[in-house]
């Protein structure tokens, strides 16, 4: 009986400690929201572009510009137009999460068209044509890539974040080499996990604080064994799935979409048009599509 009482007391103590931690976290969130509502930050704009079943994401804040992935070779004009419309004359940071053709395909043209100050890539290489074209373009531009092997802190206008590299040297699927980028802007936060699959998602669940305001859904909405636990951990208010209307397996995208909707996440599909999110750091994003 005494042993049972001790166990129950221990359980109650643990629950009490968790309650205090959660309460303190909530108070901090509310304080952050109040602070930035009184003194909004310079806007951060995130554009998740419609490049089919591929990723091309443009971020601007003050005079800074960041690009995360570049879509396919033949969808580069979409990214090019977005950069021109934003009045970008140089790119502060180019992040290539991994080297699949739907993420690196437009990188050579981007590097040929705009000066790039910082190029960040994951710690592996590829024998694909698109990767080789990217490497050649970087070489001709005199641009040296920084291979990210340790978490890297990045400041971007009024925003700051961390780029998380893969933990293992080898994976069966190249998607698991994806760099994951977590960006905070006042009370708003954004998570870009590339095409992370099951192994990489599990790494992220144990690696970093996952709760974010916005999630770029991994791997174009393809569900994994731990997709549900990953989404619950991120607990986003908004999400974007980069996909095409005539997906070869629309049931897979629908499964993830149903999961997001069951968590009351406002979700956008890029085949309905590019998605633009604007943050002033107040915890309330402005989201438009088209």
C-alpha cells in the first residue's frame, strides 16, 4: 500500500510539474503577443509558389530576401516573376533543402540571374542532371556553398531562425537528407521541413521545439507512419501542401488533408494558386491565395 501511495504521489508531482511548465509557456506566449501587438515588427512575407508538385518559397523582410528551394527547371519563370514583382536585386540566403529535381531544378537559373550572398546545402551530393547544373552554375558565379552539418543560426530582417541538418550520414531515401528550417518573427513561427519522410520526421520530433504557427507540409502531403504525431507536435494554425491537381495518388494527399482538417488547421493547396502569408509578429497571420 505504501508503495502504491508513493507511486501515486510521484505521478501527481509529475503532472503538477507539467502543468506549471505548460502554464508558464502559455503566459510567455500571451506576453509575446501583447508585446508585438503594441509594437509590431516590420512585415515578413512568405510566398509558397505554385510550381506543381515541387517547392519554391520566397521570403522577404525589410531589405532582406531568402529563397528556400527553386522548383523545377521549367517552373523557374514562376520564381523569377515573384522575385521581380518583389523588387529583389540580390538574394541574401538561398537554402536548398535537398537535391531532388523539384527542389533544385531552377537553382542554376536563379544563380545566373541574381547575386547570392549565402548558399546553404545539406551534407550529401547527387548524380542528377539538375544537381550537376546547379554545381556548375555556382562554380561559374564564384559561389561557394556552405554544407550544413550542425544547427545553424540565421538572422533575417526582424526574423531569426535555425537550420537543422540531418543527423545520420546515410539514409535509404534522399528525402531524409532534407534540411529543416525553423523561423521566428515575433509571436509567429514558420517551419519548412523539405521533403522529410518517416526517419527524418522522427528526428525532428525529438530534436527541436516543434510548435509553429505555420507548417509547409513535408513531401507534398504524402503521409508517413508518424505524420499524425508530427502534425500534432507542430500544432500549426496554417499549413500549405505543395502539390498538383492531377497528383498520381490523390488519396494520399487527401489523407493528410483530412488529418490537418481534423486538427482544425487552415490548409491551402498550391494547385489553387500561390499562397502568401504576411506576419507582423503579432500571432495573427494574413493569408491570401492566388
